[in-house]
C-alpha cells in the first residue's frame, strides 16, 4: 500500500511539473513559483518544471526548477538545459536541501532566490537594490538579470559549472569544476587558466580547507604571449592575449559546429561536443585524453592501470585475493598514519609511475630517504621516486598509478598499515610485483617455453616412429 501511495505521489508531482511549465524567455520582478516536494523519499526521483525557453530549433535552451533525490534528501535548484543536457545549475557547488516545498522568488527589489521550509534562503543572486527588473534567458544560454536599460547586472556566464557554452569566456579568475558521482570520492576536477598554460587538475583533500592540487594534463602555447582569457567558438577553443587578439586555439576535427565544452564529472576528461541530428544526441568531437590509463580516476584508490588498460588492486592492501576488485580500498584508510608504530612497510612497485604532477617534491634524495620521509609524514599516502633524477614526489592519495616500461628507474611507494602485511614475506611481495608489472613478459615466456616443450615431445615421438619403421 505504501509503495502504491509513493508511485501515485510521484506521478502526481510529475504531472504538476509538466502542467505548470511555461514557454516564455523572460519574467518580471515580483514573480514567484512554488514546487511541491514528495513527503516520502524515492531514490530515483528527478522532477523538473520548465519556466522559460528560447526559440532556436531543433535544440533550444530551457530554464527549469528541479527537485532531485540525493543521499536520502531532496535538493532544489535552478537549472539551464540545452536539449537534455544540464549546462548550468545553482546547486553545482553546494546543494540546497529542503522539504515540503521549494520556492523561486524574484523579489520586487531585484533579488532572485530559492527558498525552502520556514522561509529558509538556500541560494540567491544578491542583486537587491541594483535596479533589476527582468530575468531573461538569452539565445546563448546565458541566464541574466537586467535593469530597465537592458544592462546585465548578474549572469550565469560569470558562474561557470563544468560546461562552457558557445561565446562564453574563462579568465584567470574563473574555472570549470566537476564532481565525481561516486560517493566514496573526496576529490574533484578543475579546468583552470594560467598566463602561460591551461591545465586540468585533480583536487584532493579530506577537508575543504586543505586541498592538494595535482595536474594531469596541460596545454602550453608555442608562442610567448600571456593568456588573458579563452573563449569557446564554433570551431573550437580560442586563446586571447592582453591585447584581445586570438593567437592560438584547440580545434575540433569535425565540420559540425561545437556547441559546448565539458569537463566530465566521472572521468575528468575535457572535450568539445557537437550535436548529431542523426543520433539525436551530443557527441564528443575531440577529447584531450584518449587513453584509459591517462584518466586520474580510471582505477579506484589503491589500484594500478596496466598495459592492458585494465585495473588491478595491490594485493597486500585488500582483504581478499581478488585483485580485480572495483573497490581496491574497501575497508582501507591510510590517512594520518605515520611512523613505524602505525605503518607496517612501504610497499615498492617497480616500473610504476603516477600521471599526477605538481606534487610536493624533494630533490637529491635516495630511495630509502624518500620512503622514510613519506612514512613520517602523516598526510603522505604514497611517493614516487626516480633513480635517474633522484627526485621524490609525495601524494596524499593513491590515484593515477600506471604501469610503465621496464628500466624506467621509477618506483611507486605505498604505505601499508600494520596488520595488512599478514604472513606474506618479502619474497611474496616480489612475486606479486613481478606478476603485476611484468605480466606481458610472463605471457611471452609461457608461450616460448610451451612451444619449445611441444617441439621436444613431437621430435621425440617422431624419432621413436622412425626407429620402429626401420626395425
């Protein structure tokens, strides 16, 4: 009975959202819109009421009030869509959780707000008293607040999410961010502009006040000009200097016009997207990372990406023997472990590297010194040592680990908490490392020895048959 009530409630709310949607491109100050929130929680609930839309065809922009089920609660937000793709959300960085009802209020003083139970304000533009008279959705997808002279007082283009729309700019002061949907992840991605480069970062940290920033892709201009801002054009991403001159670009290889640039929430890959009318969906025409092992979260924490482009867990760090487990760090936490009293060993993976750059480093170090420095640093979870450069880099996460060619001189060192080493001895560790890192050589050796054995047996049988015939 309870299930039937829940289904009826969801259907009723969805019907209400559809019926209440309107189709204009602007609203005036004094406008309010209320959206009912289900009393019972349903994990797959995602209701929208479309408030404004543009008139482009075949795909147009639409503004919607949205209620989504997230982690046992309902979050309310104001969103902008291009087709079915969400290109902006007021709840991108911080969700507004509420119950019973969510209200979009455009006050007569010009402030746009989202309000919940007991008049709680969950989001606002902060434009009260600036002469704002209208909320408009432009053909560019930019949601703006304007005064009587149509001057923009606030716009979504100044608050980018993980998507850059056609004509939208990013400067040193703004960047794109995306947040993995995996509940276990404490990291997020960012695409940032610097005077000498643009870069993708994995931002890692266990609290909001102390994030570590590791780059995993960078684009440097071949020219010596400083980057002032970048802008998305129909052919690709354009770079401008301090004289507002376009001096380089990242072009789409396709003839179809680019509609948006996206920083993927789950992979952290950056891509240019176009609309395919034949498939009726957006597809990537260009992505900066094309190999699985070049994606920072391709494997789970404490996993390594091998030459076969598959992930393997570090056996000493998991309780079972399934090294292909998707969640390599299940039940494992090495944060704030330091010293020999808490850390069992520093596990060495030879010919393994990290695609994460810009880490804290130490030069002119030995491998032992590198391991000891990480062991005694409570925030260090792993270290990368190069015997060629004698450089040691420290990481607070075990992410972006991948197999590299033999003889690289690289060693990836991982903290192993006490109680995880069990009865495995050093020989067992070496055996696992060889199986993991040298798997390709092992397969080749097996085939060679197998073929040689088959040849010896075949030749012996042939000699016996020849002897029988001669007798």
